[in-house]
C-alpha cells in the first residue's frame, strides 16, 4: 500500500487580529489543518501531501512555502494564472470570534477541473482525506468527477476518509448538500462527522442515528465526534463508544475535529487499533482547544 496521506480541499489566507489594530497573515482551512496535524502524527515512512489549486502570484507562493515548511508535499497543487487563493478575516467582539470570507472565486474551486491530473494524484495516495467543504466549493459537474476519481482510486487500493463538515452556506441548497454528502460517504472507508452538525442538518436524534445513517449509505467505519461527549465508532458488525478525558482551560475550539481526525487516522493507519486511535484523536484535540488558533504545535506532552 502507498504510504502517502493526501488531503484535498482549500487552504485559505487567514488574517487574524493581533490585538493592536493590525492583522497577522497565516494559512488554514479544514483539510489543510488535518494534513498539518497528520504530518506531525505520522511516522517519517509516510509522506503527507496536499491537493488544491492556487494562483500564480506572491501570496500563493507564500502559501506553498508555508506548506513545504510544514513538511507537506505540494507537487499535486496546480497553479492557475486566472485566479488566486481565498481569504478569511477573523474579528473579535467581546471575546467572540466572527469570520468574514472572500473565497467565492478562489483557485481551489478549480481543483477537480483537470480530470487526468486528479486521477493521477488520487491514484498515488494510500489514504485520501477530504471534507464536505471540499465538495461544497466544486462546480456540480466537478463534484461528480471528483467522486468518480475517488471511486477509481479506492478500487486501486487507496483508503478514503471524509469529514462531512456540513456548511450549508457554501452549498447551493441544503438538499443538494445532504444528497452529495450521503453519496460521498458511501464511497468512504472512514466517515468522521461531528454530531452537532449532523443534528442541525440531518436532524439525527442521537450520535448512534448519525452512525446508522452513514453506515446505511455505505460507509465502512463511522466515527462520530461530539465535543466533550462520547465518541462513537461503528462498523456494520461492531459499535464502541469512548469517553474523551475532561479538558480544562478551553480557550478556542477551532480545529478540534480536524486535529482529532488527523491523530485518529495516523494511529489507525499504523496500528489498526481503534482504542488507541480514539485516544490519540481525543488527546490531540483536547490539547489543541487549550490554545488559540487552528494550528497549534502541541504534540509535546503538556
Ligand atoms: P468539531 O471541531 O468538528 O466541532 P467536536 O466539537 O465534535 O469537533 O470535537 C472533536 C473532538 O475534540 C471531540 O471528539 C473531543 O475528543 C474533543 N473535544 C472537543 N470539545 C471538547 C471538550 N469541551 N472537552 C473535551 N474534549 C473536547
């Protein structure tokens, strides 16, 4: 099996307030966050790559340099001269963060437009990771092509992991979101939803109901996260629940799910041990939420 962890989606420029009236530039995005943490969790025998599209300009080059600096391979990233990368700005009001986005014309929306490139990139991966946001930003015809490419890569031996990350505002309508996410889940070895989203957008009464729904769609294993509550891991013939350890001093829950997914998958790919994988996921997420920001270097024991 290939030992490449390949995440696919959109990395954005982040402008975060410094508290002095200025903003500091960083880079983040759900699938990128997971790639970043996966690089820290996986052994050196695995490579971690990111697949997206960026512009042919200075800020895009800075993004690529950032990825490479984090040990993430960028050879699957296409450069386009007609678009550039998306951006979001964080604003603080009374300690609450709000986000403004400029991403509707981002280069990442074209990440699946070159079918041969997509087949080639996915065909080399051992584990392909994507999210509902990856699907949401694609034009409808590219979503279909993307799912076909996933199907082909999986037939060729790749494992596929998916966080539905339901964001209705990025989709044309909620019905399309639910249909597309359900179809995608059916092509996956691991579906890793957060119950809060599933309750809000699929009206699942319980985390078990979310697991049942994704298993019925064809998912191999469903891992339902639920903030401080139990994590459920379910396959057709087994179901276990795990209580994450209590976390004190939580300051920012950004990237809790993204970091959980990275540490869970990294452990599972290497050991196949479900208990150790949930422990790794919850352990990393628990440390990430004790710090501000999406990308926190917290792998050293506290
Ligand atoms: P998301 O960021 O997708 O909303 P969740 O809130 O479901 O993700 O959290 C993902 C994981 O992060 C949980 O399964 C848990 O391990 C950890 N986590 C999140 N919030 C807490 C919390 N308040 N206390 C302890 N662990 C938490």
